[in-house]
C-alpha cells in the first residue's frame, strides 16, 4: 500500500536531518566574535579525537573545544529532548498544547534545582539534577492530579499546568529572595530564563546520556502511544496497560526535563512547537514521529541559540526568551485550531 | 450449551435478581471441574458501585458463541458499565468475568485484547489519522515493540477493510468521515484485532436510519459473539438472538426478542405504553413495538395529554 512508499521517505528524512544537524552544529560554531572557519572546527574536533594535530592557536582551540562546541551540542541535545518530551506528553494526555514548559514540569524542575543550589545541599551537577527530577515529578504529578479532579479536558490540563507553573515559579522566587546572596541571585535568574551560556562537557554528556535512554524507552512505547489516539479506555481495550505506560513515560519525560533544566534552565515552547512541525512532515505514527521531532528540535535550538548569542552582540539574550517569542504565537495558533475542531 | 440462558422468560414483578437464576454462569469462575464447558465470555453475578451508588447488582450473562446478544434498559440501567466490566476496563466489586473459564483479572491486557474488541458509542481523536491508520491500531495487541508488521498483520487489516467495504477509502482522513463511516471504521479496527467477542456500546447512536441498519447487518453477519447495548427496541428485535434487559443494575428479563419484548415488560422497565405485534407466529416471530405514550405514574395529568386515551 502507499505506506510502503512512505517508509523509506522517513529513513531519508532522518538521514537528511542528521546531515543537516551536523552541518548546523559545524556552521553555528563558526558564528561569533572570534573568527573561526568550518575547516578550523573540523581540525579542532579531529585533533581532540586523536585523528591529527592541532594547527590552531591554543586560544582558538579553547574557544571551539571549551566554549562553542559544548554549548552548541547541548543546544542540540536540549532541542531534541524537549521535542521528544512534548511529543510524548501531547499523545499521552491527548492534548495538543502539552509540553514540559506549559505543564509546569520545567518550573518544578527549576524549583528543585534552585533549592539544591541555593540551600547548598551540594552543588554538583548530579545532585542538582536529582533535585530537578524530584521537582519535575512533583509538579507533573500535581498537574495530573489537578486536571483529573477538574475533569481532564484539554483546557483543564492546560489550566492546571498554568497553576503549577505559577506555584513553582513563586516557590523558586521565594527561595532565591530569602536565601541567596546577590551574585547567586543574578546567576540563578539568568539561568531560570533558559540559557546555554557557560555550559561544559559534563552537561553535554549527562544530558546526552539521559536523552539516549529516554528516546529508546519512548521508541519502545511508540506503538503504545499510537493506541492512545482514541483515549485511554480505547488504549486499554487494545491491550495497553494504561497505568504502567503512564507511569513509565511520566517518569522518563520528567527525568529528561530535569536533566535539561539542570543544565540549561527552563527553555519554553520547543516541546510545543516542534512535535507539531514533525507531525506535519511524517504524520502521527510515533515510530516515525519521535526521531524526526528529535532531529527537528535539535536543529531548531542550535540556530535559535546562535541567534540568541549574536543578535545583541556582545550582550547575550537568554535562549528561553527567543523560544518564547517564537512559541507564544504558535501556542495561540494551536489553541485556536483546537477550539475550531471542537 | 447447557450453561446458556436458562429458562425462556424470566419476567420481573418481584424486582429480585433474576439474573442469578442462571446458576451455572453465576459460579462459572469456580473452575474446570465443572461439567459445563466454560467457553467464551461470561459475567457471573457481577456488581459494581460508584460513589456509594449501586450501578450493577449481581448481573450474570453468558452469550452463546457466535450469537448476538442485545443489552436493553433505560439510561443509567448499567448497560455501559456491564460492557466495561466485560471488556476488563473496569473490575467488578464482586462477582467475576471469565473468558473460557479464566477470570479476566488473571489475564494480561494484551491477551484480553486479542480475544475481545470494543466499539464505543462515539470515538473521536484530534490526531491526524487515515482510515488505514485507525484499522492498523487493531493490530496493537498482536505486535511487539521494534518489529515491523508481519504478513498476518497486513492480512488481518486487509480482511477487515474488505469485510467493512472500506478498502477504497483506506487513505481517507478520519476527520473527513461521517458518523456512520467512523463507526464502520471502528468496527474494521475491532475486526483487525481478530476477536472472538465483540462488545458494542450503543453503536447506532448518532447515525441515520440507513447507517443503523447497515451497521447492525454488518455486526450480525460477523463470525463473532457480539454483545451490543441498544436503545432502539425494534432494532434489538430485528437483529439480536437474545436480549438481556437491565433496570437499575439488575437483570429483569432474558430470552429471545419474542419472549422478552412484551407490552408488560416494556411498561415496567421503560414506563411507556406500547402495542407489540409479531411478524409471524411461533418462536421466530420477531416482535414489533409501536409506542403509544408514557405510562401514567405519579402525574396523571401529565400523561393525560401525552396519551390519546
């Protein structure tokens, strides 16, 4: 049938997406105050991987290897992770507006991370991530409980998310204002808006590891997510154990959100916008949707971050501010379209 | 099938749970030692409460393999709840639902879904899907993660499309279909599950009369055991082999349409006056129900102008 012709197209799309991502990362690294060419990027990467000797000065090598490369890679990982989280949440909750940011999961993660940083329960990335994970789980659980009690319709889920976001933002501000010194406050506030500045290789590796695991789990549940199209009772009669699926995917998306938030703060709307774009490309089957959404999210955030750090050069705009500027109109558009189909 | 519906007509009057008269089904969960072969899907004296209110109270049904059983009863009589118990989506507070003698609770969701398919009153989605996508969902319980669809999967989908006459519309978008076509696609999806039991909850609601007849023709022609909740008494009379009538969560009558659909029972259960005629004499004579008005209860003046006395 015609789907047979569609399948290689997805393989092709993924290959093209990967190539585009690699090229985007390479080109994005060359953009900035220090003059660096694509060829320089390759030679730095090659030398660090032991495939040749560096011909560049240590400063340029440092700019590429210590600053721009980890930052750009983390942008890609964050974009991919947020898009996957959004796609999974949208299907699981049958809600086209679901996304870690809109549902307050990112805010919960921020609160958890801030509590760990400010109250000084150990500042390492792992303990910050653990705090963020707890916060993310807590807020996700709160949203599900609240929306379930309120009736579970699309707008109730979103309203519950708004409530959770407000609550956890307030908690974060409270903790920061009461317990942090001025310098920590400035740092925390900047990070809260979503920023990829100052990240290192540890951030990249932690987030990448979590992304790979989460993506694998979500792909294993791809067919199960398809079965949620007509609601959870319909999924149950198709042989899906709804409670277990919800629990597993809730934990996985919360964990992924937490890892990303710990490193890059709460970057909004990537998880909302990119899954819709990916669906327009490959349809709603999750085995195809998830990898395409991940690649699209990665490419998207690499370029948005490049924009964010160059548009007001030498000042830097938090990347979350740029994604929100792009995301809010899309949010309104999706909301408008769901209202019309009702 | 000795365990099939015992007795021909078990008419109300006392309000006692007549369903319990089907003793063999009531104890069906007890095990394999019984003389009665435990084939197919059965509910044995199942009860269910919600918010302290009794929804179902000791209901037993045991559809004969291959038959079409109609569930009748006014709104809130427990039809949907009974279907949800039979599909395993809900668990009974007491009593047991068994599939070939094994309680549903002991079977995995996947195993249940390979045997029992469900068609809801009205299915809807915001996801952009084609007819083929929806029918393919029926293969969910047969497929493993990470594997492409097998030959058997593709054949079952093709078969289901052919049987429901949807082959030409496989690529059409779900959102462009009419209500009747959507129900037809849901039945195709259910068939792709290759079930032996098919549960339908008021599948003809929201359909025009032609699509109602089409749909029930299709369902009754399928080689499966069907349990179908219906509102329309005449459709139930035309298409069902047996009827089970519920009122306030209890079985008040079971039997063939000719046995069950009497003027007295309809007045008792639905509170409406009717004239029931038969299209022929004998046990096969399908009854036809003509409505005359509501039964006067506490408001005689109300019924005075609704009934042409």
